[in-house]
C-alpha cells in the first residue's frame, strides 16, 4: 500500500501543534484533518525533511570544580562525573561508566600494555569503552586471578578480554584463583612459566585500570570469598582498603598478614611503578579507602561520581 503524501505546510502544522503548542495527537489529528494514527508518521516525516530540527544545549558531564578541589586538596588528577541520576549506587555506576568511558578510552595508546582488574563499576565503564581510531599492538593483561570458580561479568578475565577485543589487541590471562588456600600453593603457582610470564608483562604495564574496595564493600565480600575470621584479622591489621585483592592500611601499605601471601595479583609495589594507574570508584562509602590509596601512591588518576567526590572533599577538611 503506497504511503500517504503530505505537503510541507501540513507537516509544519502538525509539528507546530505537537512540539510548540503541546497538543495531544488526537486533537492534532482533528485540526490537521487526518486520523490520530497518522500523526506519528507525519512528525517523523517532518524530521526527515528537515522541517523540524532538534537543538539541545551542550551538556558537560564533568564537574570541573570538584576535579580542581580534589587536585588541590589530595594531589590527585580526577575525572568527576556529575551525579544527576539520584543516589542509588547502580544509577551512579551507570552514569559514571557511560560518561567516563570515552575519557578513559583515550588513555590507551598504541603499543601499550594495559593491566586490568575487575569490579562492578569497572564493568559498566568497560561496556562503553572503544577506540576512536584504530590503535596498534595493544596488549591487555589480567592483573589479578579470578575471584571464584564462577567467572562473573565483572571479573578481571572478562573485562580484560572485552577491552582486548574492542582494541583488536592481544590478551594475556592469569589462569588462577585470586586467593589460594595457603602460601605454599601460591608460591608454587607463581613459579609456573605461564604465570611468571604474565607477571613479567604486568611489571611493564603502561596503564592500569583498577577498582577500590573496603572491608565493608568489596567484591570479595559480595562473593563470600573471605571468612569472618579473615575479615577480623584484616581489620585488626588496620586494613581500610583493597585493590587487586590486596588489603592496605591508612597509609596505602599492604597489611602484614598471612593473607597477603595467598593472593595472586600484581603486587602493590609494582602497581606504584606503573606510569598511569586509574582507579574507578562510585559512591561515597569508600572515601577512607580512596584517600589511603592516594596517600600510598597506589593511584595516579581517580574516576569518581560527584557524590563520591563531594564526600572525599568533605572528609578531608574535617
């Protein structure tokens, strides 16, 4: 059946009544003398012919004021994404991932080695990451073992594979659990050529993408990898934050516990040597953990939502 044709005058009238006067489509149909079911098609045709042009004021998702305050007070480069979607953590993560992804994507340069950790906010960031133009010879390396036997959507293995695919790069996996039952088994695995080779590439990373957890909010807690006894041990040792499965104190030093000898991930002293370490954090409940990571030189750039940035600034001035 041939599509009905409408003059520009008819389309402009329908568009004026809808977009300017705000009339319902049923009333517009009566004024334009067509059925209500045809109004949507007329509005689409008006846009196709260029009779309706939508303009939206420029929106800057970054909060430059908070970025400068974080730099001034804490000495860290920051990407602060405005919090306009409410206070629910999932909403904050969604906005942070969407708007920060192009900025983080630009940090990946040709022939770089990129170390990748896991994380819930990190997953939403990686979902939107892609190169603006072809980038040659990027190598992505899994920076920590798998949290448990069921690889989740936000595990380092999955996120690293996703970035490598987007950049058409190579991907090196760390095919071990993140936490081993005892130190002896951990040492044995790290002696394997396959594992040792991955750690050698990690030590030469140009960029690392990591998340930051705390004793109260960590993927290791969510997945019930840590026992209550281990949590008590870490708490008594002064742990305030976690990165790459390694728990550190208020000065960013890894806590001296038997737990540290059971973790397979990039050691914190080697993380400090990476030229660019980007921490991705959503929410305001990990201010102490983030401040400690900054104090200990564990991160160079902080990607955070406005609520979280505001909480950090407030707590640093108290």
